[in-house]
C-alpha cells in the first residue's frame, strides 16, 4: 500500500514512542497544528523506551501520508539524536535549546528545518501524522547537509535496527 509510511522499508524490531500531548491514533493538540489553521507549529513532547541494544543514534521524521500530493508531505526531520536521549520536549521542533547538542535539523517539504504543524486542506477529511523514531547502528547519519526527509530515509535504510511510531490525527473542517 503506497500510503503506508512503512511500505518497502526493512522490517526491524519495534520499541515504544509516546507523548504526553496526544495518544496514538488521537487528535494532535492545537499547538501542533499549523499556524494557518489556528495552531502554533509547535512539535509535541515525545518520549521513548525499549530501543534495541546497539543503538548509537536516532532519526525522527514526521510524515502525512494522506496529503493530496501523490507522495505525502514531510513535516519534520531530525537526525543524529544521541543514543543517550530518551525524550524531546514540546517545542523542540523550533527551539534549538530544547534539542540535544548533537541533533541535526533537516529540511521539511517547505525547505525549512523546523516542525511544520498539521494543516490538512479544509474539507479533505482526517489526516494521519506519523512520528517515526528510527534507532540506528551509527552515531552520525552520513547524509548531505541539505538532505530532504526522503533522502534521509534512503540513507538510514542500511543502518536502522529498530523503529517506534506514534500517529496523531488532524482534520480541518470545510469553510
């Protein structure tokens, strides 16, 4: 299924990814919605446990597979999260002081390196926002500085040893 965020990705063990701001399958908080639909473009708090032994870093991506683009929409990408990290504070998507020093922001669909809040087109129905945390066997992901989330995903394929996911939803009512 082409709009499955794990389609054609290697199968790896799973671990736990949670948020104090929303539940898996539940609606994202207003703060995590796009500013153009009344939100703050503020990334939610995330925490994880149970990563596989041998984890040396993490990569986080946020993807909307339901965007009417033919290829989905990438809202955020963050690489080189150190293995010692177990959480990201709410707002880490725009505030470097809330990120581990080693973490590296990557481009989103708008070409910026910050979290873009959920903003599905009005009347388009509910969209899924898939937060994927990949555990890697390398401390640094060797990807170009301007790598898009799709390129990050391609490069991490050979290094992913575990994966955790958490999905939030959002709908923008028709006018």
